């Protein structure tokens, strides 16, 4: 990951998983450091989408020099008459 990288939900999940693998930490160790259950970490590493994005961001923040900021965008499209 590089500074300024934009991530979708699947990429965020993959980066959280990569952070744990690169740090050589177990899911249990990460869960303890974040004050969550190991099963929550496991689900966050295997499930992409909005439900686990906050935990995935916390994992990345804990184990890498990166902070993941959330940006939401909406796009207006005109209906054809």
C-alpha cells in the first residue's frame, strides 16, 4: 500500500489481512490489542463490505504506519425523460 491509495471494500479487507501476515501476528494477538474477540478479527479478514470496515481500518492502523480515512461519494445521474 502507498500513501494516497484509494481502496474499495475488498481491497480494505485484503490490506487488513496483509497487515497481520506482514507483522507476523496472530488473529488472537491482534484481537487482544484491539479489545475485540478473535472471531471478530477472523470475520473482518474474510468478509468485505461496510459491516467490518471499522475493524479492518483499526487493524491496519495498529500494524502499519497508515491511517485509513473513510470517504463517501454520491453520484447524481439524470433520468432520461
